[in-house]
C-alpha cells in the first residue's frame, strides 16, 4: 500500500529565466537564418556552371566598335537623325558581314520617324531567342556631349560581337534575332514609345514563339577596387561582392527559369563571375531598361548588365568614353551571352 507521500508526483525543477531567454533567442535566430537565407537563395539563384566556350569574342573588335559608335557616329541623340542613320548603316553592314538577314522596323512618335535594326540568324519560322540593346544616348543638355560608351555602345558592340560568334555557331533548333533599339532614353523612357516596346509589339503581332529575351544594358565597365560596387539597398551588400568585377542578370519572378538556364550556361564558359537577382517585377527601381517592355506582351525577358550607375561613375556624363571600358572582360561577357543563347535555343 502506497503512502500519501509516495502518491504525490515530484515537483519539476524550475528552468532559470536566462535559459528561457537564451532558448527563445536561439529559436528566433534559426527562424531569421531560414527566412533571410531562403530569401537570398530565391533572389540569387545559385546554379552550377556550364562548359568552357569553344568560341570567344574578340576584345580588339569590340574596342574598335565602341570607338566608332562614340566617335564616328556620335552623339547618338534622338533628334540627330544624321548620326543615328550613320550608326544604323554601320550596324547593318556589320550584321550582314556576319551572314545575318537584316531589316529596319520603322515606327513613328508624333511627327518624327525612328527605326530599330533587326538581324536574323536561322529560319525565322522557328522559335526564336532574342537579344537586344538600345543604340541611342541621353542628351544631357548643352554643357557637354554624352558619348555613351558604356550606355549603351557597349551593348550594341555586344550585339555585333554576338553576330560574329553566331556566324561560327548558332542553335540548331531555334532562330536568333539581334535587335538594336532607338528611343530608350528620355523623353520616351518608360513609355510605349520606346523602341523595345514597339519591337515587343511587332513580335506579338507576328505571332513569334519567343524562348526568351536577353537585353544588353551596359556591359563594359568593371573594377577590382574595394567598394566600387554599390546597390539599391544595403541588404544586397550582405550577399553580393563589393568589387564591381562581375556581370549581372536581373529579372522578375516570372523570369526565374530563363535566368537559371542562362546563368548556368554563362558561368564557367569564360572567366567572368556571373550573379543574378530575381526581383519582383513591381519593384520599379531595379528594372530600368528595355527588358520590361516585353513583359506586357507575355514574353520573359531579363537584363544583362554591369549594373549601370551602381558601378560606373561616368553614367550619363561626359566621362563615358570608349577609353574607360574593360574590353577583355567585355569580351568574356559577350562570350557568355553566346553560350546562353546556344543553351536557350536547344
């Protein structure tokens, strides 16, 4: 028979308050690591690497093309039709020299006529990979001339360099269209009068099956100096390099698959680091280029960039000269884009 003393359960030992606080803090830290770490993985998209490229862009050719675009045909302001016409003639000749079929897309804004230059590789009836870049520059007024070497002669030269690589190797199951837009800069920026908007519009009207769009927006400026890379928010500094020595892919959540495929093909194909940022399309401050104009028409499109004014101190200034660009790294970037095009075109 049990006594009254035996039937009473033992009193549990009290947990010290400091242990409760420590346990709660540890649990909170785990939750924050999961949230922040998971968010970083979502945004940054870690991927494997592709194979080394068989064909490489020519840094010397890119240098000469940027020089010509800035010195021989500049400034490329929207109201200087003579300069724009010379620029278009140069691009068309270069595209045709590489075996492309070319045409000009004419569109009007008010009483003025503008033109996009389109270059085609392969059967236009096949699904298509599109790579674009704007060729106009921003008129900052009478105080100085904006030559626009990085913004965006580098992107146009990237198209020309890509044409040379496509002459050597292109996707067997897809066509490739390279397009140079006008009217990207103010006063038409962020309106339906941008050349890229008109191009997306015509792709839709033509019923083209687009596998993906890559927009080259400033791909020529790099720096190994600590602190040379800036970001739109301090949180980015926790995950991305402080040195501006990499190439970046930027797109919306809907572009996750396109970015992942392109990034995997680009990494390892040439010795230039590649990062990506998957940011919701609604965050306007991140998506400031031609890629956004394809979204309303149901196309997935990402920006390929050296991060523009977050790195290049010469943005929209008189110092944006052809001598300031890094053509070896720019050649790596073009080589990597070519690898992405080949992969997307499979």
